[in-house]
């Protein structure tokens, strides 16, 4: 970076307030070298479990804010890389970036709690560590759920069988994208065909149209179904 890319937020009255001051440009190269060297040293000596060390490295990276723009995206790429290097490959199957985007308010809260007093090395990384561990755990649970759906449907199951198993286990509304996310081994066209057939058979009902289309299983009790569709 070549500017002091301070992190600010807009207040209700329209004014901007600085919420964090990253390192200045001239301080940045050495700081990045230091956190990389420290990370490798601690990792090689096995002083801290990688699942605890990685969030600390990412926290330092975000506090340094080494680029004029795109620091958040780069931090998520680094998270994937460091997890892969430590044998945690869930990011190949489940989007960690999406999991963070879906919980962005908690993400910013945990980051704000952990970067306080960072410049004086008196910050508490626990909130950010706890948040990132929760994200990784949630991704592994989602991956396990996807595998379970495929296994329960049967090794020789067709796309229709897999989708049928998914929709009969699903509570509340769902979309075609939900089906694709939970059944990654079937194509979009196969999912669409299966949903169409299941609708015609009365297994599920279709609501809305176009991008607003969603479905609901008819295997639920009608009162329960209405509750979930609210």
C-alpha cells in the first residue's frame, strides 16, 4: 500500500468515524515479514495448534492491512492456503468465504474485539479465534451433511433419488440452489428435472416464480408447513 488506509464507518448522522488505524505504508513490509517468519517458526516447533495459530496470523494480517484494497479477500485466500497446508481441506468442498459472508456482523464484531490494543501488543485474539473455529466447524458439518445425503440415498442412486431423499428430510422452504449446495454430485439441469418431477408427483409444492421460486415438502403436517413457510 502507498496510503494510510484507515478503516472507518459511517455514523447515522452521515459523518465518518475511524475505527482502526492499520500500520503506515513504511512500516508494512517489515511487519509482513515478521508475522510470516513468526508463523513458520511457531508452526515448525509445534508450539501452538495450527487451528489456533492460523486465526492469529489472519488477525495480524488484517491489522497490518498491507494493501490499499482487497485485504479482506486476500485474508480469506490466506485462510484457505494455511488450512490446506495443515491438512484441513474442507474449503475445497464448502465455501469458507460464503460462511464468513453469511455471518459478517459477527465477523466484524469479533475482529473489532480482537484488534483493540493491537498496536501495543495487549489485544485479546480469543474472540476472533473462537469465531474462525466456529466457521471451520460449521463448514465441516455442512460437508458431512452433504456426504450423508449421498450415502443415505444409496451408492447407485440417480439424481432423482438423491433430490427426493433431500427434500423429504428438509424442513421449511428451500430453493434449487439449496439442493445443489447440499447435493454437489448432481448437475443443475438434473436438479431442475428432479424438482419438476417431484412437484408433479405431489411430493413437494412449488411457490413463486423466476428468481423467487422456492419449494416445500408436502410430507410435513400442514400446520407445521405453514409455520416453516412464514
